[in-house]
């Protein structure tokens, strides 16, 4: 999965869930600074799990603070193509 593929999935999800547009320049901005509360963050991560067919453990969910952190975690756990 490339950064562009991740953003293509994440951006519409974030806009749908939060009502705010997401741009690639916001990958390193914390979810809190993006005005995403913990419930919306969990919803976004859950939907990303569904889209990429992966599972993020609850203990890991609590450590992911930015969209890039989510991308990095998914990329590190993805099976090679």
C-alpha cells in the first residue's frame, strides 16, 4: 500500500465522519488537532481496518496519534503482495 492509496481511502472517510476535508499535508497532524474526538478516531480506524482487510489491536489503537501513525502501522502489518 502506498501513501497515495492510503490517502485515497482515508480522505473520504474522514470527510464523511467529521465533515471536514482531509489533505495529504495533514498526515502528521494529531487527530486531536484535526478536531477528531476519540469516538470519531475509533470509527475512522475501524473503517480503515475494513477497507484494508487488517486488524488493529485495541492496545495499539490507543497509541496511534496521527494519520501517518495509522498508515505506518497498517503498512508494517500488511502481508507482502
